[in-house]
C-alpha cells in the first residue's frame, strides 16, 4: 500500500510538471556577477599546453578579446609599462605561425576565446 502511494505521488508530480513548473530555487541572489571577481574568484578555460622546459604554459589561442586576468597566471615582466596582453606574446603559440596580413583572426588555426562582458564593466 505504501509503495503504491509513493508511486502514485511520483506519477502525479510528473504529470503536474508537464503543465506547471516544479523547480523551487534554494538560496538567494548574492548580487555578484562573473565579471566582479575576474582574476580573484573567476577564471576562464584558456587553451594552454604545459611543456617541460618552459617556465609558463604555452597559450594555444588568441587572447586579444578577453580580460588577461582570466588566464590564471601572469608572466614575469621586465618592463612594467607593457600592456597586459602584450606581456603574454612570448608564451603564445599563435605568433609562431605565419599569417597573411599579420592577423591570426583571418585564418583561425588555434582555439577562439572570447569574453562578452556587460557594458557597465567596461571602464
């Protein structure tokens, strides 16, 4: 009798879920966007190769369209005035492949990585 009641309840719940949503959120909105914690709490998947003999991983993508803090590590800089994306050039494999018109975007050989940040986060 108990098993029949439990089965009946599950069937009823399933049939009701077809017409009415049954999801109940738990927790609360923390008022925190992904872009709030870039480089501290948030990192992205950026294709990299870890090879012996290299101090840092080798990037296998064009990182010009993302915030460089999403990479998860920072190269050593001898000149602090260098822009953040330019400091990764020595570790990026896209510059080892010759491209027509000097643009890796024209012919994507490596992974494409993009970030669409909200307008309010662009400073």
